[in-house]
C-alpha cells in the first residue's frame, strides 16, 4: 500500500539522519561512518523487516558506505512498549512502533487506533494523507521529543481462535491476547472478553500452552509468526485498521540537527569581517596609498585586481558553504527517498481469504500459504 503521511511531500525529513556524516564541515571522503540501529518486534520473514533491510542496503550503497543502518528484528532490542524510551535515550535510533503504542505517551494519536474507526482501506488512505494526521504527528513530536517521520499501513486486525466466534456473545470470558495499549484493550473489554497482555515474542508459546485462547494481530503477522499452527479459526473482523509509525529518537535527532547550516552562517560572518578589515586598512593607512583613479587605496593594488580577488574569495567561500549544505541536504534526500520508496506495502490474500469478508469464521485452508506482500495499491 503506497500510503504515507503528509510529511512525504517534504522530502527532507528522515534524511536528517545523515547530517552527522556531512554536517561537521568535512568533505564526504573524510566523514566518519554514521552507524544507526533500527529496531522492531516483527520477524525477519515479515514484509516490514524486509523493506527496512532493503532501504538500509540502498542507503548504504548510495552513501558509499558512510551511512549504515543495522535492522534488528524479533524484539531482540526490547518489546514495542520499550521503544519510545529507548529512542529517547539513544539505545536505538529508528524504530517501527504502532500508533496505539505511541499514543500511550500522546493520547490524541489513539484516534486512528480505536475499534471500527475506519470503514475500509480507502478511509484509511484518506486519513493517512490528511492534515489531521500531520497535526497529530507534530503534537507527538512536541510532547515526546522523538520524531514521528512517517506512518505506514500495518494491516487490518483479525481475531484467530481454536473455536468459532460467530457472535459478540461468543467472546464473553475469552482469554484474548491484546498488546499493552489501551486502544487495543478497548476491543476486548467491550466484548466482555478477558484481555491478556504478553510479550509479543512469547505469543506463539502462550497460544500453544492455552495460556491465551485467541489473539487479534493482522493476518500478515499471523503468517510470519506461524500462528496457524496453534489456531484453527480466523474471524475476519477487521476491527482495527492499524498503522505503524517510523520514529527517529530524540537524542539521534538532536545530533542530526543542522550544523551545516551553522557553517554557512559562520562563513558569511567571516566574509563580512574580512571585508571590514580590508576597508579598515584602506582608511588607516597600513600600506595604503592615496586613492586615485584605477586604484582602490588598499596596498597599492589596482582596483580592478582587488575587486576580482575579493570576488574570487567570496565565490570560493560560497561554493564551500553550498557544498557543505548540499552534502547534508543530499544525505537527507537520500535516506528519505529510499525509506519511503521501500516502506511496507499492504498484504493481499489469495481467493477464499479476502480481507473484506467480515462475517463468519473461516477455518485455515491451503490458500493461507499463498498470502504475500503485494506491490500494488490496496
């Protein structure tokens, strides 16, 4: 699904990750390698990890190895709820985090994570392209200090179980696994189920041991975690059309501010100072000669030569400042271009497992194994 937030129009956002490599006023050939970690909870076989890996490879290639992103899957760095703090203290620099989890630190983001908030995928698409989401993302940035630079479609959350759940009454007292976020838990409590929160990495074993009876992740996640091995039925409820945020940490963002722009300002200041010193020498008489036609009064040099010399100096300084600014801007463009170009697409299912089929319970069948990521629009 090729959807992003309003920020995809400003192609300079996530690219600030590369400022550290280019913004210190050194040429790219002398820049230190910028090492970044991108953490998430999803399996290495998931489309989210694969697309992050692809973006990391392209960024490394285009930056000639100066920007290296290590993508760490499967909760190896921590649980999803840990990531906002880890981003803030620079334990990880980039992360996939669901909007509902981010909303635990900024409640207005829950708007898109409540049950049945969206009618269909087209409704989700409009939300992701809306000024409203842009405002919510800005509010999250201001509240947390981290930077929510993109929001991508995660999937429609569906319920799997070992018995059919055909009516709301069937959910009563059901031990239903839900993530540790209030927007997700609302679905379970509204149906009188018993919400159970467990680490994402332990969900398969919990279902196998019957510690929980059901769960409600999108089908792409169910496939990646092979939950069909320990569950018999899927209820295509599509109760939440979920989104993932791509977040840059507070500490990383602070290091990746705009030092190159500072270099440009300092360069302009130095040029003004040198201009002033040149004028002062002409007034105070240090090697000064009387001004006459064809001379500028500075060191006895012909006016045309002196003006040309100053113009050449200014041109070199301007090119140097522009190159530094261009290197930083180019790096930003590089990262954002490849990150958004390789963001996860939505998942499609083979016949018999259509996401728009809401009612009833569907037992697993051979068509399940043909689920895959689709590059086409949803």
